C-alpha cells in the first residue's frame, strides 16, 4: 500500500493535509486532516485514512440489497353513487291537515377559502466569476517572485497541476484561485517538481461523491446535511474553502458512523 500526503490549504495558524492510499494502482481512499502545523495536520489525516480504510474497506465490499419496496396498494374503490329513492305514494290523511309551511333547514355557512401561500424563495445562487482578474494575477506574480521561480519553474508546476505549461490556459476563476492559494502557501525554497499541488474544485466534488457513497447517503440525506451545516441547498453554492470544510465534516460523520 502506497500512502501519499499533500498539503491542500494553508493560512495563518491552520494547515489542511490530504492523505491518499493506493494499493496495486487501485485507490483505497483519502482523508483530510487539519492542524496548526503541517505535521499535526498530516498526523490527523493519516489517522482518519487508516480508520477509514480499516473498518470500511471490508464493509464496502459487502453487497447491499436494494431496499424492498412495499407492494402497491390497490386503488380505493369508487364510492357508490346513491340511487334516487322512489317517492312514496301519497297517503290520505286520517285527520285534519296541517297547512303550516315547514321550516327550511339551516344551511351551514361556507368556510372561507384558505389564502394562497407565497411561493418559497429560491436559494441564492453563488456570485458569478469576476471579469477582471488583474488583482489575482498581480498577487500571483508577487508569490512567484517570493519563491524565486522563473518561467521554466512555473511551467513545470503548471504542467504537473493542470496538464499544460501556460498560465494563460487557466480559463476558469476557480482554477486560477486554486493555483494562487497553492503558490502563496509554499515555503521558500520550494522545488516545482515536488511542491504540493492545488486541490481543484473537480477533485473536491469527486471526493465528496466518494464520501457520500461510503456513508450510504442518498442525495436527499446529503442535501439535508448541507443545509444543516451551511444553510445552502446545493454544493455549487459553496466556495472552494467551504467545499473543503464540507468534505471534512463528511469524514467526521463517517468516522462516527464506523464507531457506532
């Protein structure tokens, strides 16, 4: 089994490390760890990963039968239509006839119609990507100058992280910010051939799908957990940092589930 460790997030007083286990080319799982230092975050990520692939690796192979749906209930029988009752033949009165008109039955007053409820407001969509990236590109140039990287070193790092050697081919704002955060978190000196790679949004979403599958949660259960933690109705409404924290909460829930 090969254990890979990657620094995915760094800020003042907080580091997040991702541990990834592979055996014979087959990924066994991954886990995130947070700590004040990179070493502490790495230890927590290793502990979570070992706890994950230990008790859960064998249980994940057990076939789970599909839930048996209850047999459909037969449709309720149509209510019988009352047949008109034949009017009885008039019977001649044996005594004096009372010509006083009968009192009319009091009809119940109709209930007031319920007021229509206002439709629920749709969940707020995430803000669109900014059109001007000049401030972020200026921060990137300063970070590269701090590292002492020339164009060759940056091209090598971009090739490892995104599969192409040019910064101009970063066409999404999310990829640019992932690249910027990764470069700003690197220490001096850093080798571009071995420096930790940025954790991209597509990787975070893929990891989230895997965690939900290990937990055995369907889309409705995952959406309810997301609303409880972030008051959002969709993962697309989360920023990259929020999505990273959401994955860490899923890992915590998975460890608690394994302990019970």
